[in-house]
C-alpha cells in the first residue's frame, strides 16, 4: 500500500453517538495523522472507497456488512477487525456474522493481553494487542478522613452495577467511605430505580447520572480508588484513565480487567461478589487510616498501577498501530 492510499476506519457509531467505538476511531485517526490519510465511515463501500488500501473495522458483528464487502473487493488482504468485549465474550460464540468476520480478517485487534485466549485457537495467530491510550494527569489532593471511591459506567447488565449496590448496602452506616456512581440509566429504568433505592438507603452512596467527560475525569483524579465491577469487559477505557491519573483500581476478576491490570494485581475481587468488594473498600480505608499508609493496600495498588501506566501511553498506541498497518500493507 502506498502512502497515497487511505486507511478507512469503519465504526458502527459516529460523532453524534460519542461512544467508545467513535472515540477509538477518532483517536486512531489523530494518532496516524502525518503517516496515513485516514477517514472514518459507518458504511462501506461509499463514494471514497476506491482510494482505500486498508480497512480497520470496529466490532465483528456490527460491522459485519462492511467487513464482508471489503473481503469481496480485496480478498485476502488489508483487513483488520477490532474486537470489543461483546465480540470476544458473547458474539463470536453464537453469532454467524461475527464468526464470519473472524474468518475474513487478516488480523484481529484486541485491547488487552488476555483477549487472544478468548479466540478460537485457529484465529489466535492473527491477534495483535493494541492498548488504548489517554493522557497522563497529575494527582489531585484527596481527603485523609474518608475514602472516596468512584465508579464510572452506564447502568447496564454487562457493567454489573448491582455489585456496587450490594457493597454500598454492606457498608451502610460507614461515614468514612463514600461512593460516587457516574453513568446514564435512561436505557434501563429498572436499574435506575435500583440506583435511586440504594442512594435512599445508604447515605454513603450517590448516583450522579451521566456527567461530561472532563467532570468525570476530575472525579476520577479526586478519588482514592476507582471501582470497576463489570461482568464482561473488552478493555475498559475508564480503567486506563484511572491508571494514568494515578488512581488505583478495585476491579472484578474477569479477563478484560486482568488483561489491563496484570495477573498479579492485588486489587481484584470475585466477579459478582458485592460483599468481597465491600471488604476491599474496607481494606483500602484501613490502610489509608493506618499510622503508615505507605504500607497499606492503596499504596500497593498505586505502585502496581504505575508500572502498567506506560502501556497506555499515546506513543505506544501509535507505534502498535503503525506496526499493524505495515503487516497489512500490500505492495502497490
């Protein structure tokens, strides 16, 4: 592929959705600026398709149409499919269109190091790990008289918010542990009602609803710990944002989180176990309040997160993207 050929990124959602797919597509376009002409589209082929030399398609199932169209027009070359959590841990086991996308791709991009293990064995050699990136931010001052925890995630089943609510109820009456929950509940009225019920029963828990990204980032930076309860995860951007802010993470032990934070990370709790999460929050508070907080759980987690932080640097993501493109290039 020559430098005059375009890289086309197919995203199931565009700017008006402002979701994870769109933000990944836009970030990749910016990271590759100066190296390749990159455009983003939802449908392919389109009016500009003739100049495309490589396709990066986000989501095996939702982009299955453009993926099949590319394979028909350019058989055996230039196609990478970027796999989400629902691709890896749900769709590729049951959905024929997603399975076909795996077969057609020359490369499969995954977002954390455990993800290749979720692929059928015959497709694992095609997998390439590209960690997402975000800017680093300085630590913000945090109060010493209480533990401030924050969870960021829309209210839906895959994010398992009921685990956070169970932990909040287990900690009811603890004035020194505060939990803020950021996320939209409009698509799941029953879950939104459970959030309101938990807030009414537990003074230490607040559901803040959806917030602008910058305000959410400030709350992550101001928290002692980010809580991430997902039952299924492809590689959550909020986890790497916390790591790059110096905020430790308490996370469910699911492959998508282990692939981000590492197998020996000390901040996991069993998926679905609100009581275990409550115990991790109590241990975090105990270490914070001890005579020597540097020996506590939060300090250990912060040190482990600092070792992972370079994985989520923009330079590392850009280098991985360029390496992928070199693999996909076909001589003119």
